[in-house]
């Protein structure tokens, strides 16, 4: 697998060198030459993150008088998130929007920001990410050859299953649940008593359909956009975690840009994040309504069961909180 990844990376690098001026001298020749960058996005064309990426590209192109063009490859055309991040580390892909889960496999400090039940609600999460804590985590990307540009919303994640609804913590025991390819997600589902099955986003639909997994977990817009609701129609609205997303740049790409172009891109990333958040709020509501109308069965946990889910997550706070208590407390105390 590693070999295959390396071959794909090398191939992508040479393709990038041929076609993407983001990796050629032409991109930084100082003579007003056209710069072409590649932006990776794994969601569909009409998804809020993809639409915001188009806006990001538009703003950068307009504000550089057409000098910098960014082509958005949506629908995982450039590979799944893990592969995209790897390729960005050596400059074969210039920009991306990724979920924090795969990113935390590269920058483990990000595990803190996706701990289950960490935030009281979405508003609390945004207080944290829009403030100094969010800035510190964006800056922490530099140690991994990446540049953290801005934060995107991805709502709250809940479980959904084929066959039968989940009503209690003990119902989790019999289930094989798809998780993102990240250790914390594996640990989370294990802590709840279920069997984790890590796989890439694009493989989940067939996993549900063929019965190789009993369920998965995600937010309303992803549940809708991937059509998982057609094959897994029992949705437990437990909102066990909020996994924010980051717009990132390759540090190799970044280092070749002039400070003024960097400033333009950073600003466009912030503005596109605001656009994404507005689109997200609309899409979250619309998707929830749509799937409910389609016959999805939504269940909720009793207060007592909810407490059991929360208590079961304790081992994650031990493992990922070790040595990080100060930052967890800062997050919890953010008002
Ligand atoms: C969300 C997120 C994706 C991620 C997916 C997943 O949909 O936006 O970036 O790949 O979750 O569960 O893998």
C-alpha cells in the first residue's frame, strides 16, 4: 500500500510539474507569468465547501488581476483526504479543504479539537476557533509542511445504521461502524462498544449497501449528499462530536509566493470560510428536512443514555488529553 501511495505520489508530482505551474518555475518567474494552482476537495460540486472553494479561487484570481488561477478538483478527483495531505507536503497539490480527522494523523495536536462532546454547541466551537486558540492551531500546521489558512464548518456528527435503529449504548455492541481513517475515530467507536471499520469517505456507500458495515457517522449534509440515507435510514441524532475542517496550503507552494500574494490568499481564505459557514447553515437545515421527508427514522437518546455515551468517552480524554489539560480547560472555559 505504501509503495502504491509512493508511486501515485510520484506520478502526481510529475503530472503537477507538467501541468500545474504551481510546481514550475513559471509560477514564480516574477514576470507576471500565469500561476496555476490545484485545490483538492472531496465533496460534490454543490456542497457548501466546494462552492466556497470556487469563491476562494474567484477572489484570488480577481485580486491578482488574473495572475493566479486556482483550479478546484472536487469529488475527490485528486484522491482521498489522506493522500491529498501527503501530496501537499511535497508540493504536488497546492491547496485543499480537509476534515480535521485525517489531518490529525499528520498533526496530532489537532486531536484535541475533535474530542467528543468537547464543545457545548456550534457557537462555542466558533468562539474557540475564531479566537487565539484557533489561530494557534492554524499556526501549528507549519511544523508539518502545511499552512493553516482558515476554518470551515462541518456541523455535528451523528450515527446512522442499516437494519435497525440505535436506542441505547448497549445497542452499539452488535455494530460494525465505518469511521474516518484516524486513530481517535477508531478509539471513539471502540469506547462505545462497537467495532470500528476505518475506510475512505468514497467507499462508505457500497459498504452500507453490501452490508460489510452496519453503519457510519456524519453530519446531515454529508448523509444527504452521499445518499447514505437511502441505504442506512436509521439516524440517531446524538451529535457525539464536532469535527471542524481546515483550508490548507502546501508550505512548498506558499514559500514561493510573494508576501503580497500570500496576504491576498490568506484574506480570500478567510472570506471564503465566512461564505462556507453561511452556506453550511442553510444546507444543514435543508438536508435534515429532505432526508426526514424521504422516510429516514430519526431517534434521540434519553438524558440517561446520553450521559452513558458521554461517560464512555472518558478513555479518549485520558489518552488524547494527556499533557494537554491546560488547552482543554482553556477550550472548555471559552465563553
Ligand atoms: C465529512 C467531511 C469530509 C470527510 C467525511 C468523512 O463529510 O466534510 O471531508 O471526508 O466527513 O466522513 O470521511
